[in-house]
């Protein structure tokens, strides 16, 4: 090697223009591939190929300076000789080899190009791709030619363009088996030394397909890429760079506030006061300097830290129970000329925002410019002005069309999608999210579009899209598969795309798919043969589940033979018995010995122990992700909160569609669920920054940073087995559970692409909305029976926690079902606590009224509904017992007896037809009775103006959504929501607890409570209720629980504190924006509180 080359260690990097040419010969890997560059230099070539071809990148480099640069761009690299690394054989998909051009002067005396080819070839998987860049004359080397012919095939060779060293680039795929060269094959390869090769130029169609990264190496070995010859100094240096000090867990522990750190904040729209307060309190925006009332400067700095409260108790078995619960402590410090003020309570921060909110908002607008600052362009305004002209005008609208707020939100979402590919609309029910989505699609001209929504909203989406967007045509995607009785398959996706391309759906085609259709594929059932076999836990032969192919008994995870096929119905299983045959590795490939021969021995049977049912069906979401990627320009996901599950079918279907579309727009009124992890997977599927900072399984780490964890440590006290006999170690059992509560810093994960809207933002005067609580006394016989039942079940639950649910459910249900005879039947448990097949008749409950009588709440309900009818107001009555303990028919009969026209909406009505079903019957209906879960999303029930909860719904989200079916845009009458309960009962306690939780939530969420609540697990609420009752907790009386001096917005249950206004400056308010265009908004009238009738107390 010449001196200049020796100085560079034989380093001749691959030029970037050559890498660009090489990329055109290789098809992009659908699944992550793996690239190895044994002489990676600065890592530029490997980095470019890895990015372009979806590859994990590995490399080694001898030069320290070049290795430092390579470490920054490659996924994994080592500064060491190639011979000093250990790498699993057959573990990489692409071997990129541009070795030093020299002779090995120390050991073999042969060419280094050959030594690298020989040692690196075993690392390449069979079928993997080799890119070999060497001087052309090297092909004349017999060893090189023989190695290439023996191990590779499908050759393509071209000259390295404009190379001073006459280099050649060879492409080849690795053979499945070692090949013995035939006559002339080696000579043909050697002839390339003098061949007149053409320059390598880009090709339009790739010649080689890249394999996905192997999950296991040769013979099933785990994938390893590590260094073998670390010195002590190198180990210490590598530990500082890549050891535990660099892990996210260590950084989170060392700096708990690092979740608050942000490089820049750019909200989509001007912030509301509530968001500004959260940003200040979390410390996300650093120190703020404004002028006080006296003209002197004020410096404001917020901070949120997590502390841990500890409490120790002793349970009934004498065990010591210690609980460690996280708690966020938020402080806002205000430094002025007169001193320092530390704000630590909600009231103080609220007052501070009243006094200085405008100035703080001005500061934030000056330093953190929103992506959209209420400044629409002429083209944006022109497009939005054409939308919604076919709809009926809302009350107060001169002509139909989008409201100014809806237009602003549409523009903000369009700009967010252009910037990041994602937009989120978090809005109260009734603000017109469908209109905003239509405006966004029109601004982006993102057609064809696909909308994912609950099944009962499909027809509504099609109707509103065609009504809002001129020239739009909706098309429902129902199925891919075979309909019953048909001989041919149906493919609605292909049909839609074909019709769209043919112009049959106009120039704005929109596909609408229900979440059920998107996720659903062919069902399956266990498929085994039943034979007699000797089970592990029995001396006798019993009928057991056996493999239909090899006949071996099927065993569970613990090795026990399965005797009931139903045990296989929860998860698709495969036979794991060993059978004679050619041995396979974990990839399913045939194992080979050192000479390339297959190995006869044993292998896993692998027979599927299930079969698909008769329905031929393929998941629409999966089909679009695999076959139609990029064909849909935007995905609009309605009721997005329903896709929050980590591995739910709906969540997976959403993810598949989102990855297949160019952009994603989500709509929900319910982002937050009280716990930080309720939005983790939603954001992980949407937000690149979240995916960068957190792995998909990092929910616990997310909760540590943004949520509240409660760790319970249980130990035994004063007993011999409390300590290890030999070690003396004290033994504990720790459990961790996330509790409701979030850090204000979490808001930074949303502001960049989320618009928050409420009804008041629309500038439309809504009718008055008020809530009341009607508390009734039970008749004496009714009261005695209830308290006797409740007391007996409560004592039983105290003695045996297995009966807790029986106590709760009967105590909540019986007050409203006492019109009939019932029996309390309990499961029986043996002395060891194992459930038996017998039941116990625990309590006999005769009806407390005669056949023609009514309960006191029922009589009140009938009288109230009659009074409402006289005022020409229709009533919506919600009941909870609609399943096996259905009381709807009784309620209907009782109300009809009073002379009312009653309709009952049962659960067997097709969700898609509920809206039309209700609309058809509403003119002849005074009272509609149903379970609130049947109408919690998507339905407009504005023909009804009074809502009565005859039974309390225990999901805050469902309760609030059910009320909002009535109080929404288009409602012309004042709306009343009445919560009726019996005095001194469990349902009264439940309502007290609900109010308490709602009020606590509002302190964090401002006016966004409606969007802050997602469905709670009913068990969680009932367990909390049981804990409070058993502990004798004193819950605030219903009449006084909201009597503190807090101003209430017009949507009281949904917003218990001051509404959070949009903070804008200059001429940027909604009113000014509308007035500039000739509109006018009447000022909101403040209603006076009305006297509460006797026997009926106000919730507020």
C-alpha cells in the first residue's frame, strides 16, 4: 500500500452519489431489515442505505476518529478490528462490504478484500444481499472468484462511476446451500477482471428484494453483535457512553423533572387560560417577566415536583401494610419589588390568572407563536365559505354554513397536518367536530379519504359529509369476504377504489368504515380430536384434547393435559409435541450441518389446533395496510378515545389505517381518563416525539413521569417466617397500581397538534342549562326492607370480601326494583375458599307495594313528567337496570297508567338504526325510556329538553355524554337534568361521590371536564364507593357539596369552575372576527338562581 493509502488505513469511502445509485437496485424492506458494514468508516454510506431501505445498521471501524462519527449515525458500531467482534451467523439481511484494498502483511499474506469477504459471508442470512465494492482486477483472484461462486448467485456487476481506482460494484444474493462450482464457473467469474464493464447507473425497477432482519441466527442462535477484546479503559469509557448512566431509567431517577423540559413550544392555536396556567405551573415556559399594576416588573416561575406520601396500617390478619402514593406539588412563585409570593393553591392561582392572565397571555403570544394565529388566508376562507350550504341554518344563523370557530379550527388542523401529519380535535359534544373534519379535508383536498367511526354513526357521517362538502360522495366499506349464500367474494375496499379512479364517486370520494367492520376478520374455534389419555393428575385414562395430526395430547403452559376444548378458546394454539422429521430452526428453516446437509431428528409438530369458522372475512384495516398503502390521503378517526387500548382490536385497526394513510385527524371529546396511561397509547400511535422518547411497553415509565403511582408493601409482623432463616432478610410483597392524577407537564405532549374546543367558543347563544337533585323518602315498609337487606349484606361482605359485589349491586338496585318479589341468591364457597356448584338463598324480598301501587320515586316521576308535558317539554328518562333485572317495562306501564305516551328504546335495536328509530317515534312520545349507554355517542336528541336519571349511571363519561344528547347545537328550549335518589341509600352516596370526583377533576381540567373524562371501569368506581362506606367516610351532603363560592359556567356538571377563555390580543377575538365580517353575537345573559322546590335540592 502506498504511503498516502497507509496513512488512511486503506480507507476509500463510498461516495454519496454512488450510494444513491445503489439504493435504486434494492426494494425497500416492509419489515425492518439489518445492514452490516464491517468497514463502516464514518458511517455515511451505511446510514444512507439504512434510512432509505428501512434497515437497522451495524458497523465496525478501526480508526478512532472515524468510529466516533459512525457511532453518531449508526444504530450499533464498535471502534475495533473486524476480527474482534462476535456476530451471530446468518443474522443480517444486507452485507455492505467496501474493504481495504491491500495485502495482509501480518498473517495470511493474502488480499484483505478476500479476508473480509470470507469472514463476513457467514453473517449474511440465506437469501440475503451482498454489495461488494472492490478494484475490478480483484475478480481475477482465484480465492475471491471461488468464494463468490460457491456462496452467491444472481450476480450484477457495474463500474464505480468516475473512479480513479477502477473499482467495481457487485450485487449478489447468498445461496441457500453451499454450491460446488461446475466447470467454467470460476473462470467466468475471473474473466470479469478484464471485462469491459459499464458504469453502474440508476434503474427504474429494483432488481433485489431485501429480507427482513432474522429473529434468530443459524441453528436458532439468539442474535448477538458484540465486541470480544475490551481493555479496561475502553470498558470504562463505553460504560459512560452506553452504560446504565445513559439509560432512560437512570436519567428519570436522576432528574425527575426532565419530563418538563422542552426545546420549544408551538401550540396549534392561541392558548386558553387553563392551558397557560398549566404551562406556568409545570415550569415548561421557564421564567416570565411582566409588568405589575404599579408598573414595576414581576418575575413568575412555576415548578411541579412529585413527592411520595407514606402511610402504614395493619390489616385484619395482623400484616403491616405500607402505602407509598405519589403526589404532585405545584408552586408558582411571583417575585416583585415588594417581596416574594408563593402560590400553592387553586384559588390563589385562579385569582392570579384573573389579575394578570392577559399580560401573561401577551407574553406567551410574543414568545411562543401559535401555528395558526387566527389569520386565515383568502384561499382558505374561500374554500370554507362553500361548505355546509345544504344544511339547515342553526338558530341565530342567517344562512347555513360553518361557524367562524369551526372554520378557525379547520384551518388550524390543516396547518398542523401539513406540519406534522397529525391533527387532534378535543371538543365538547355538540361543537360540530364532523364539520371541522370536513373543513380540514377540503382545505387539504385530501381525497379519497377514509373515516373510522362507531357503527351507529356510519350513516350520519355519510349524510353530513355529502351535506357539507360540495361534490363529496360517501361510500361505506362493509366487508372483505363472502356473504352468506354467495359463491363469490366481496371486496368493498377494491370496489371503492375502482369506482373512485373511474370517477363514479365524483372528485371527492370518502370511504366510511365502522370500527367493527375495520377490525373484524374470520372467527375461529378450537379444532382437536377427543381421545382417551392418561392425564398428569389422574391414574385413569380420560377423554382429552389431542392433536388431529400427530395424535399427541395437548398440554397447557404448566404441562397438564387439557381435557376441555373451551380452555383453547381464548388464544389460538399450535401443537408443541415433538415428532420425527427434518429439524427446523426457530425461523422455520431447515437446519443444516457444517457440510450443508439437512438434519433428521425431531421437530415441533406445529399443527394449528383451531379452524376458521364458515364466515370468509378479512380485516378491512389489515387489508388497507398491506394492499392499499398510500391510496387514502387522510384517516379521520371519530370517537378516538375508544382506541386507547394497548392491544385492543380497535386500537390495532386504527394503527393499521393510520400507517396506511398520508395523514391522520382524530376527533374526541374524551382524551383524558384521569390516569396518565389513558392517553399513552393514543399518543404513541400518533406522536413521533412520544415514540422517540418512549417504547411501546414504556407505560410504567410514562406513569412515573406523568402519573400517580401507589405502591403497597405488605409484610408480616412479629412472626418467625417474617425474616429469612439464614439471611435475616425481611420479606415483603410489593404491588404497584396507577391512581387518577396527572402532571401539568403532560399538556406539552398535546399542544403541538391539538385544538381544544367547547360550546361557548362557537359564539352561539345556547339555551339555559341547569341541574338539580331530587331526593325522595322511601315508604316505611320500603325503608325497613332496604336497610335490613343492606345491613345483612354489608356484614357478610366485611367477613368475606367475595360477597362485596353482591352487597354493592343489591344495595344500588333494590330501591328501584322493590315493586316486585326478588330473592338474593349467593354463590357458595367451601372452607378453602373454592367456589362450589351450589347456591345459597340468602334473603327473600317480597314486593313492598301492592300490584297497583307505586314507589315514591315512581309517583314523583309520573307527576314530574305530566308537569313537563303541560309545558310542551318532552322527557328523556335514563335507567340502569336494563339487562336481566330489567325495570323498563314497569316504568313504561307506570307512566302510561298516568296518561303519558311512553316509548322504550331497547338494546336489541340496531345501533345504525337507533337515530331513525327514535326520530320516527318522537312525535307521538312524551317520555323516552332507555339505558344511557345506548345513546352516549353521536345521537342528537334535541327534541327532548328534560333529562331525568331515574337511576344513577356510575360512569362519569356515560352520564355526561347522555346529558349532552339533549343540550347541544340546535336545542331551542332550556334544558334540565334531574338526578333522583332515595334519601339514605347507597345510590345517594354514589351521587355524592360522583359529584366529589367531578369537582376534583375540574380543578385540573378547567372547562375541559367533558373532554377529560373517558369511560371508567365500573368496578373502580364501585370499589371506591365500597371502601368509603365500609370505612365510615363522611361524604358531603348533597345539599351543600357545591355551596362554596365558585362561579359556575352554563354547562355546570361538565364545568364547575370558571370557563377557560381563549387568550388573544389585538383584533383576534371571536366576536371581533365575526363583527369584521358583518356578524353579531348577543351578549350572554346571566341567569339568576331559581328557588328550589320543597323536597328537591340543587346540585349547585
